[in-house]
């Protein structure tokens, strides 16, 4: 590996600071990092990330809109190259990457490093191209680490000036680089691939976070990164400095670009170690409260949601902000879901819904995002009983150290009160869980139990596999 | 103009709501401001009700400074909502962005980040408030 030296800016401003050649440095990092360069614990995190992300894809593929996405994508052509995780048949690599990236996020069960979602873009891109070229397992794991490292840094660079979330446009940087590595591009071609991928910056419209548009379009960087790399490999010329240029991708999507973050400790400090996964599908800000609700339900053998007189939620301000994001709609969010003006996606960001459904069922999975639960009497009753309050200590802990805390207090109509509190979500880097649980939940009903265990074993020893297609064959449904 | 100790008795609901926010904000002494939210500090924000009431202020780390009437400063962001929505925002039940996402308030491109940051700070502050710390 080599690091790029700073070079002059192109602005012509004599007072401007030199702009590091970020695109070139990322291209070299993506093409030259070897499996042996990566610390063993980072390899293990990436392997687990792949396992968990595929579990998310399987679970997401059970949602009604997943079948619509698969059917609609057939217009892009048929092919036998890459596996659809949770759907029958195969597709060309770009289409399969798009499908898998979309279903990985369809119920908000995807992971993140630093502040940026990553696995749902990185893993589908790497798997699809890996299948296309018959990449060895160690290249798959290495590429996933590369994706995390670049994604974490680009997210840090724009976090003060861009609308962040899992629609972050920084995926347009890591996905073409990952495809470039696996397709065998050289450094110049990889830099051009970033240009092709990033020219049209994919900023999301906030209103789209209520519908399947978000699900589908969040998969576009995975598809487009592969196409961009293919175009560059064929010699299509693009800009060589699309990331760092004052009129490039990051400056286009963010009012503030902290250039110092882009190459900070690249190849020395491993941002993959900050990976957070989710035990349950919902926006991360809601997860501690959801775990509390599940714990309350488990404590009360004869629990009847219809006898709850008050449901009080306390947490950081950001949880309350997300929770009430769609609460001013007219007609309300539930009625609009009923009318198919929007979808369950809005409820993935609604802390109240996730908590109520968890309290009713003692679990939160894809089934809780189906209409039977959304429009149930129990949820309707709880909607009129729920209250939110900010906890300044939890608020400060979130911003100081990304502690996603919450407290849930349930008061029954006979006066009994149950309180549960979590200071951090399950799946945070400092509170891990066994990702085989997530894989099994997702794959249940799609693969037989023996195949599920075989797949878990194969994914947990992925670096020993000579051709990733030996593993993806097990994953076919 | 500094935060008033008591609202003007002739003030409208927008001024009264923002005065309560100002009091609660002072109590928090900047605790709710993180690096990602501090972009809302030091900016002129103009709040308008569809009834015609207008209040302008600047949010600082430990206090809110109301602007005098007829301030020549061009606001960095303007929030215009109906009184019912303002009322729900001042209880903390909703935030400004929720009203925007419902299509009942404007969301100009050049004001978006400030509106999102202020929206979160306003709601968090209102939901942090109890009779005891007012």
C-alpha cells in the first residue's frame, strides 16, 4: 500500500490549502490492500457483518414490496450471474446488487460504521461482483473491510454539512471502488469509475422516507457502482478527482467537507471496529426502547396490551425527533399506510410503532411490519397511551459516545408499573450479539434448518473458500 | 434584546411559546448542543404564524436573544406555520420538520440544515421541560 502526497488545489486561490489526492489514495487503497494487511479481529468483524447482512436480506425479501422489486428489475434483463438473496432465480450482477441492497434495508435492519450505514451497500456490491468473477472468499472479506474504511471516512467528512442516514450519497464512492478491485481495474480506471458513479449525486428527498422509493433507491449506489466500474474498465473517461475537487461529489452534497477526515489513519486505524449491527429491525435510535418493551412483555406472563393505561418512553432527543417525524401527516401515518399512499417504511422510523408492536408480540421482525399487526386493535389501543420525554443525560451520552439509551415505563390499569432501561442498543460495537441469530431469523422458512447451519458455517470460514460461488450456491432459495 | 424574564402581556401565542422555549433553553445551559447541532447557534431565525405574528431571535449556546422589531438583519431561516401546528410544536409533541414533512411549511434548499438542527433542539428542549426546571 502507498499513501498519496498532497498536491495543489485547482482553485487558483493562492491562500487555499493543498487538497490531498483523495480519489487516487482511495483507489490505491482499494486495489492494493491485501487480506494479510488486515488485523484478525477486523477480519472477524467483516465476516460477521456479511453473515448479518445476508440475514437482513432474507428477512427483507419476505416483505410484499421485495417481490415487486424483483419483478420490476427483470426489465433490465435476465442473467445467471448473481444470486438474489431470498428470491428465486439469478440476475446480472448490477441488478442482483440492487435487489439485495434494497431488501437489506427494507425493514431497517442494516448496520453502520461511525455514522454511516455501510453493509447494505457494501456487501451486496461485493457479493454480486464476486460471483461474477469467481472471487476467492478472502477477496470478498477484504473488499468488505475496504468498503467500511472508505465509507466511515467519507461519512465523517460530511457529517456536519449533509443530510445523513442510510441514503447517504457517500456510497457512490465506495461501491465503484469495490467493483474496480474485483473486476481488476487499474488505479486510473478506478478513479474514473468514481467519477462515473458520483457525477449525479444521489441526495434523497426527505419525504421519500415514507415509502418504498427509499428502499429501492437506496440500492442504486450498489448497482451503479458496478456499472461505473465496468464503463471505466472499457476506457470511458471520467474525472480523476471527483471526491476531493471543490466542485466534486462531496462538496456538491455537503455544505461542509472536512478534508482532514478523508484520509485520516487510512490503513492504520480500522473503522470497521466501530461496526454497529442491529438485533431488531428499526431505526437505530429506537432499538434500546424496543429491547426494553420486549423485556417488559417477557416479565408479565399474562400481559394484555389492551390493559395498558400508560406507555412512557424516555431517551435522547434524537430518538424523539425520529419518532415524531411523520406524526403531523393528515390523514395520519396509519391511514396513509392503509391507503397505500405510503408504506411500512415510515413506521421503521417511528419509535412509537416499533415499541408498541414489540410490546404486543414480544418480538420485532418482518411480521410486525405487515398490515395485520400495523392495524391491530392492540396497536390502536397503545397509540392513545404513549408519551415521550427527552432525557438530557441520555441525550448527552448519545452525542458524546454514540450511546443509544432508552427507558420504557408501562403502567397497567390495575396500577402495576414495569420499568426497563438500556444504556446502549444491542448490536452496538460495545454490546455485540451472536449474528447467527439474525441469520437464522432471516433465513427461516427460506432455507431448511440444515442448510441454514451449513450456510452459517460457510460464511464464518469464508476466507478459506476458493470461489465465493461455492458459498452463494448454498444461499440460493 | 435579551431573553425577557416575563413575556409581554400583550404578546401573541408565538412569542409566548418561544419565551417558554427560551426559559427552558437557559436551564439546559448548552447541554443539548452537540457538534452536529451547533450549526444552529448564532443564526437569525424568523418565526411566523399565519395569523401575522412574527418573532425573530438568535439562538446562542446558553440563551436565546430576541431581536428587536424592525431588525435590519436578514434571517438565515424562516419558519412559517399555522397556530395549531405552532401549538403542537411548543408542547414537544411534534417538531418543525414533522410539519414540513406533512407539507404544511416551506423547506427552502438553503435553509434545510438549519431548519433540521433547530427543529431537533426545539423539540428536545420542550420535552426536557417540567414545571420544576422552569
